[in-house]
């Protein structure tokens, strides 16, 4: 139901309730809520306000419902909006919209075009928001878990943007700590002629072929020197390896179609003194204590199950301390709405980071909510190919990379021309993004490469894209002007199949709003599959290019609106809407 129609009906119900309350000396009534009936045959929209109020108002719910309906029918504009209504069960009011109200969505879509479903910035629930996602350590290629983060984070950013929110995308580079030291150690071992499996190969070294690639690139890099001290050489290798892998990850992100507004370095939090300052501030307000040679944060004050070590006995900080400094920076930069998209293995850090931020807020007089920041945690991805789980790729050594997933899903082969490869990369990117968004983030996901390659209705992204392409083909076959569709007589759309399609189109704006509020981009993937299904049903039931010119134009207008909503929704997910397949 279009929001304009929904709000109008709620307004009418509210007026009827108020009038009834005044007439009978009853109490105040809450704002009525509308919902879609579970069975389509029950109507287009239902209201249970009579059931809610019957006890407080000491009235039979069916009698109350009947009194409300009688008052509704007397209101101006009621018959334009509602074709009929009935009272069901103990007091539900089921409404059937008029044909004019149902078909209004077609003209709204054709008029708004790519903006249909979007809120204006002045109606946005928040002026701006930051979404931090991927944030991979620069120690290797992006893996499929990072791919799920990239798909979720980018779609979520697009989803919030439809609500008029200005979105800032940020990537946090963990370029400090033990893992970076192990990266330098690994490259150094390769430079010394060692390889995985050798007796002298370091135990904590990275084993992928990419380490050999870095070592080879380092030796031929401009400014390469072999006369450095051991300390200088280790630092030079570390800097080169981090830069090399950051560039490789940028290539992966470009292939995946993801861009960021800012790349934030963990190392900067140490060099600018942010970490030391945060620790000093937390100590100054009694938020910490010394025990067993370590510095502890009183996280139990904020609901954690136990206090956590901030600074270990060797003087180094635990990994959540720079996270507190980083999120302090986010708040200080004006981002009061922050969403972190991370793997479920980060669940344990949430309470620690929030507790540290509450201490900072206390010290600085900031009003940081206790639930700041928000988190979207995703579970692991299992990759299946030819009926078997794929656990490693040769290049990465211990996991499947995002690049592998995109290339496999696109069916890329060495024999392809450059143009063929580009088309295959697009197919692969579309499949990976749609698949990884098509389940709730907190559920484990099995990615089936063979399914991604199928060109049939079993492949969900193909199913949705084919609906768009088929409509494009029908419109091309018609050969008319798009402007002609705005004058179509939509009252001719009377079939059951067209009714279902109209309902689905009308749900799009509210679905976007709910999905954004719930941080649930998978809801959009579900919606697009349902919309494609409703289109295919309509196409099979109602011939479009009929001899009756008026009926043909009405059905073409409905299809044009459907095509636009499919394109709009796919764009939010970062998936293409091809005109031909």
C-alpha cells in the first residue's frame, strides 16, 4: 500500500475514533496501525484497533468495529480510497482499496523514476551516518568473509542513502601489531630463499603464493637496497609489503564495485598519541586499575561479564584499546550514527569498546549513547564447487579469495577476450553480491558456485535480472514512446495477476524504510525475488501486446513501472540491471 494512501486511511481512522470517543465519552485512543492480511483474499490492508480498544472502552470489539466503519464511510474521500471493507473474526477490519488507489503507484513510479521509494533529506531519520566495513588487515588478499562484509556494507550504505541520509564509507586498516610483524617475517623468509615446508620456515609465517609475489616485487622496486641493517631492512620490508597488499586489496574492491570515502590507519592512532591519551583519560577518572602487572578496564561497570586487560605486563596494548581511540575519533568527527559491519568473531569486543567510550564520554562531557556504535555481525561463508567444499586457493594459501569467488561465479576462462572477460566479471560480481546479501547477516551462508553459473530460474540473481531484461524486450518490441504510458487508462488493470503486481510495487518505499531501520539489506533481496515472481506470473497470465490499444497501454505502463522498481532495487544492492540476457 502506498504510504500516501496508508497515511490517509490512518488519518481517517483516527478521526473516526476521536469522533466516537467524544460522542460516547470514552478515553483517548492510540494511533491506528495497519497491516497486510496474511491471506490475500481477506483484503489489501487490515486494522485491529477495535480489538485493542474493546477492553478499555468496555465495548464488544465487533460492535466497535462496525461503529468505526459507519463513521469512516461518512468521511470525504473515503469512497475514492476504499472500495469495500468487512469485519472479520473477533473484530478485524479488512479494507479493499479502490482501483484508483491501487493503480496510483504506476504513475508515481513513472513520474519519480530512479527516485521512487526515496525519502528527501529533510525527512531523513538522521542527517548522516558512517558505515565501517571490510577493514581487512593488510596481510593478504581479501577473503570471502571480507566479500560478505563488502556486499553487506555497501548495500546498507545505499539503503540508508535512500532514506535521505548522507552516508560516509570508511575502511579501517589494522596496519599495526603482531600480524603485520608476521607479514614482514614471511616476506623476509622468502627473500632468504625459504618456502613453506622448509625446516627453517617461520612457524607463524603466511604461506600463500602472494608472499613470493611480494618478495619478487620488493627486489625489483625502485630504490631497493641490499646494504641495510637488519632493523632497517625489516622496516623497509614491512612498509613495502603493507603498501603492496593495500594496493592488491584496492584492486579486489574495484573488481567488486566498492568504493570508500576514507581509509583510516590504525598506526596513526599511535603516532598522533591518540591511544596514549585515551588510556591516560580512562586512568584519570578511575575507570582502570592495576593487577598482576597489567592495566585493566572496568568493563563490568557497563555490563561486561568480566573486566578486560588494556595494557599487558610487557607494556603493549590489547587489540581493543586502539578501537576505543578509533571510535572516539568517529564521534569527534561528528558521526553520531555509526554502524560497524564485522565478522561474528568480533562479538566479544563490543562490550569492551562501548565501555571504553563511556569512560571517554564521562571524561570529556560527551553524550555518547551506551549502544554506540551499532554493529551488524555476519557469520562465515562456506564455498561449494562441484558438490565439494573449497577451502583454499593457491594464491592465498589458506582460504578462498574474493577475486576467486567473482571469477569462478562469472565463469572466467583463460581463452576469453578482454571484452568477454569484462562481461564475465560483471556476471560474477552481480552473482556474488546478490548471493551474499540474500540471507540475514547472522546466518551462515553456503555459496554454491555451480548455482551462480546457472542461467535459469533456480539462480536468484538471474531470476530477478531476467525479469528486468524481459520487460525491456517487451517495451522494445512495442516500440512506443515512454511519455505515452503516462496517459494510460489504468482502470483497465482488473486481473488478479495485475492486482498482485500492483500491491508489490506499492510496498517498495515502506520496505526500504523498514529495511534501513532494521539494518537488513537482505529484505530488499527478498522483495526483488518476490517482485520478479509477481511479474513472471503476470506475464504468463495476461498477454501484454494485445490488439486492444487501451488495454495494451495500461499493461505496458504497469510493466514499465515494474522495470523501474527492479532497476532501483538492484542498484541499491550494487547489482546491474541488464536490458538483454
